[in-house]
C-alpha cells in the first residue's frame, strides 16, 4: 500500500509487549455483578447456575485459545494463564486481554439461556467483563498467585455462607449479621454454622469451597518433585518456532479440557500434572486419544 501523508499517525501507537519468559495471567472480572446478580435473582450466597455458566464460558476460551495452560475461577472472576514460552500475538498485552475478555463474554452471553432458561437476558443488564494482564517472573510466584486466589475463595465463601445463613435462616438483619461477624476467626464462623444452623462447613460443595480449575487432561503422573524444578530457560533459542507453536496448538486441541474443584495450593496438583508448569504437552490418556474436547 502506498504511503499517504496520514501514515505518520501510526507513530502514536504505543508498544505494549509483555516481558519475555514470564508467566502471563489475564484476570477478568464481571462488571457490576453485585447489581447484576440481584437483577437476575442469583441465589445467595452461591448460585450453581451462575458458576456453571462462568465455567462453561471459560472452557470455551480454553478451547479457542490452545496456548492457555490453566485457568482458575471464583465468583465473577477468572484467571487465564499463559506459559512463559507462549508467543501468542507476540505477547502484546492489549491483544491478549481484549481477545480473552471478548471471547469469554461472547461465550457467556451465548450460553446464558442454557443455564438460565427462565430468565432471559435484558438489554438493561447485559453482562460485561473487564480484564488485565499481569506478569509473574517464575513458577513459584505464579503458583503463589494461584494460591492467593484460592485462599480468597475459601475466605469469601466461609464468610458468605455464614452471613447468608444468619440472614436467611436465622432471620437476622444484614447489618446485625455483619456486625457480629466483624473480627471473627474461621473457627468462630465454623462454630456459628454448626451450632446455630447444623451446617458442617466441610460438607459444603467443593465447587464453592475450592473454586474451579480448568486444564487439559493428559495422563496423570505419579508424584515426583520435578515440577517445581522445571524453570524455563531465558534463551530465545529455546522458544518454540512458529511451526513448532502451531504443532503444539494442534496437539493441545486434541486434549479434553476438564473442570476440577481441587486444592491447587499444595504441591500434589502440580506434581501430578507436570505439563502445566513445563509448558510441554503430556501423554495423551490412552482411553481418550481421539477425544476432541
Ligand atoms: P466490579 O467488579 O468492581 O465491577 O463490581 P462487582 O459488583 O462485580 O463486585 P465484585 O467483582 O467485587 O464482586 C462480585 C459480586 O458478584 C458480588 O457482589 C457477589 C456477586 N456474585 C458472584 N457470584 C454470585 C453468586 O453465585 N450468587 C450471588 N448471589 N451473587 C454472586
Ligand atoms: Mg466484579
Ligand atoms: Mg469479582
């Protein structure tokens, strides 16, 4: 294309390439979901339909973007992680974030009717999401990020379960319940739940207590301590070429994406699924070789 006198405006575009060889986490979060959950009558404190819809939309994102190696979701948020060796969109932040946000929102809206068949979406309250990309320099810090989100899930869920039991079952005023819970420890909340409402928190559903973790289901491995030692080399020569990347994407598309509600803080999760931290495809499960998720 011929140069025009207007071409110079291109120089106003700012580069936004994320640092090489770092984990990239794109976290999206529902905009104004406090209001939206009231508008559509989400059940308090946890609406299984709303969480299943979040998970289904996230599975859609994982399938559309095979470069993603793991995702973790709670409430109205989801964290999507790219391995340090990922070269998608030359690691441009805006491209990665906007693609994930719009792909997620598209799936969320498309699937809404499956999970809320009696409550159609209204133009006055359309779900939308914001997003940001954060880099983590090594697997230990990346795992700390994931642990942080899962600890948040636990703290929020224990609080919300107790709070809503006091209000809905105990008939307490919201402010009264809030005041009583101020400064309480986990053990206090467990006791309130058990003594007043006969609820053993341990028996609550795992999806509420642990959140949802999505990954590609290769063959589980025996426990070993190799996963944390697997740090990627900073050498550019070690980065997969364009052809290698396409080959890896093809392989990943063949593997089923699973939704799990398990502990991701302890080592076991990562040791048994070394392909997540290594960024290299694992062994295909023998019985599911032909499964296209
Ligand atoms: P934001 O993110 O600053 O635009 O504002 P919000 O209102 O989205 O606030 P946020 O993201 O801190 O909190 C998530 C809200 O979503 C929270 O008020 C509770 C609501 N929510 C999420 N999942 C459920 C659910 O399963 N049931 C109900 N009742 N509410 C939920
Ligand atoms: Mg939100
Ligand atoms: Mg949120």
